[in-house]
């Protein structure tokens, strides 16, 4: 196969085969042929169709819905690689579900991020993930974790034409992320004080920072139901920001009411990455930036290659 790198191979789970293909292309490596099927009772049945003996295998699986099925499929694929004699099995999980459960909010809850980390730890040698929800998530893993940051990629994509803009974190948890963006763009930062009422409802207590008369660039890691963005836009307009609003986030889940919430808002641009397949609920203006080259660069660095 010409210049194809045979020592590294990419194995695609069913959640995001497009990203797996782009990654294989960026790496100059090949995709492992595999069958993903089910037994009549619903059990998943996976089978590798290529030899992975002595290969470094990169299994690409984003943990989108159905999350449990995709997680189990990844574990089965990793086990098949291990039993097939792979040299090392790395999970490339650009979007890691359960990462938001990195602490117990109330008594009686599990530490979801730790449960997922333990399951992955039994199957993988290493994990590559993109913009984890918090620094604490990495601590849930006993595996080595390569944490890819999209901050520079996204900051470049949303760089405004004028200096009359402000970078906004829609909650306290994202303050550090927004500060990094603001520094990269040479702009001031504002932080919204948000509290969550339920999985899809949030309320805003106030905006800290100067937003009046400014265009706003709202930076978050995830847009899920878009309750956070809807509340942030309302708070910014209420505090005098202009209607020139950009939303940028690494993981564009766009689930449930997200599309209906976002469409009526005065948002000029929505920029997300391809850590997930494009959701049918994403508003038409949504721009998607590829992370394949960044992940490929991380893999090359791991091998000391250019
Ligand atoms: C919360 O801590 C995250 O950083 C996001 O702000 C949140 O997950 C977004 O969820 P939603 O779009 O449902 O408000």
C-alpha cells in the first residue's frame, strides 16, 4: 500500500468512522477491517478481519449515544486487539462521556468518570482524549492519558476582526478555559455565574466583567441541550453586549431542545470540532473544524516521529 505506515493502524468503532478515516489519512496509516454485528439476543459481536500482531493499534470511538453500547464495543475491540497480539492498544476517545460526573454532587451518586475510567483501564494501554471536561478527569485514570487541547485551533477560528470584543465563560467551571482564550486573542474576559437546576435547565445569577457595547465570544467545552448558551446569551444582552455573538465549543452534542433553543438567538457564528459526528439538531450556521491533524500530531509525538 505505497507509503502506508504499517506499524500504526487505526481501528474504527461505529460511533465516528469519519474521524477514524481522517485520522488514518493524517497519519498515513491504514484502517483495520472489522465486522461489527450482533447476536440474535442483542449481544454485540465484533471481529477483526486483519492481522494486528505487533502493531500499535489506535481504536477510535467517541462516547456518544448509545453511550453504553459504544463503550462496550470499544472494550470488545480492544480485547480483540490484545488477543490478536497487538503491541499496544490506545483508545482514541475524542469525546469522553461521563467526564462531567467527575465529582459527587450529592450523596447517593456514583463517581461516574471513575467508573468509566476503571472499565477503560482494564482494556487499554493508553488513552488519547480531546478537551476533557476538567483537569480532575485525568486523575480518575490509572492509564497514561494524552490530553489534546483544541484551544489554539478554536481561538484561531473565532479570532474577531475588532478589539471591541470580550471572551465569555458561561459558568465558573470554564473560567480558566476562557482566560486562556482571552490571552490568546488579546481580549478581556467576562464570567457568568450560572447554577444548574436540572440536566437541561440552568439559571444565571450575574455577569462578572465588562461586556457593555462589546461583541461576545462564548467559550465552552460542551454544547449539549444549549441551556447554558441560551442563559448566557440572555445574560449578556441584558448586560448590554451587542448582538454580535459567537459561540465556540469543542464538543457539539446538540441534544434534546438544543436546536430550538439556539435558532432564535442572535448568534452570528457557532464553531465546534469534529470530536463527534455532526448532530442533525445543530443549527445550519454551525461550522465544524477537524481535530484529525492535532490527534495525529499527538500520536506522532508519542512515537518520536515527525
Ligand atoms: C458544564 O459544566 C459544561 O461545561 C457545559 O456548560 C454544559 O455541559 C453544557 O450543557 P447544556 O448545553 O445542556 O447546558
